[in-house]
């Protein structure tokens, strides 16, 4: 079956509350077969589960705690017991902040291993420390979403068998373009990170834009769009086997 899987998006965001039916319908028309609805904080878990029940076999829940949880638009706080590390200076002022994030990620990695589930990982400004931590914890199944590090660092993740998902913002990101050039197609998945990381800055991104990622990857890799669709689909199914119900032939 041909189509796309959005391996990381925030369909539970308030941005989609008013037109979720239309957003889902447009996504399907664009060739999307399934999407992973990623949580940022525990308060979203129930909403994501409800969405997965409202759109069964299309929206799949991906529950975890993001390292920087939003409390209100004006106030942010670090994770307290989307999985990952965020060492952006805006959020991290000292090594204690980093260590508290590390401990939360370690605990989530342990839970994922106990449940035999893959990790969907945020690693902003923390590519190398994140990959090292995942390897230390013996994590075998991980997706590093919207990876912002150097290709050489990403290749350490490739050696560990990790996958990297590419958002539509690749069309305006030299870093993402360099990353895709280096990464083997066998380690690439697709994502939109909706409503963020769209083709245009400050414009709401939607899952239907997944095709923009695929088209740009095919251009960089010099392979057909069909090949990108097939390989990224197989990669998504290897990493998230529960999606097979959505994309069976």
C-alpha cells in the first residue's frame, strides 16, 4: 500500500481544535495513512487517546513527557518526573537543569524498554548527549525527530540503528538538507511536527504537508518519490509495528 506515515505531530494542539475533521480529511487526501499524535505533557494524554478513538486506525497515541513543558504561554518549566533533552540556553541555565532532564529521559527509556515500545525523541541543541544517553540505556528502537545536530553526530545514531524523521521545514533549512544528504534512506522517516516546522515560518503546519518532506528528500537523494514513499513506510513499520493495522495492503 502506498502512502505516508507522519511519525511525529501534535494533532492534539489547540491550533487544530476548530477544524480537526477537515485537517484529518485533507491529510488522507494527500496520501497520509497514519499519524502518531505525540504528547508534550501528561495533561494531553487523555485528549490524544480520545482522538485515537475518534479516528481509529489513523491517529495513534504516542505518550511521553517533553523536556520543556508549557504551563502557560508566558511560563515554561523543565520536565519533572516528549521524551528527550532540550539544552537550548533559553531553558537550561546550568548543569543541574541538564541532569534533571537526563534523569527524566532515563526513566522514560526504562519504561519504554519494559513495555517493548519505541522512543519518539526530542533532542534540541542536545544531539550528541541524547544519542549517547540512549545508547548507554541500551535503547534499540528510537526515532530522533527534527534532529538539529551535525550529520556526523547523526551517523552515531545510525550506527546504533536509530531513525531520523524529517519535517517539511527542510525546504528552508540548510542543516536538514545536509542531514538528509548524509543519512541512509533506510534510517529516514517522515514527520510534520504540526503545527510547527512547516514549509513557511509562522504559518500553521498540517499533516497533509508530509508530501513536501518526501518530495524534497527524493530530490536530495536523487531517487524517485515512489522509492522514498516505500522505504520511509517500511522504516515506520519497523519502528512502530502497531501501525501495521493502518497500512496493511
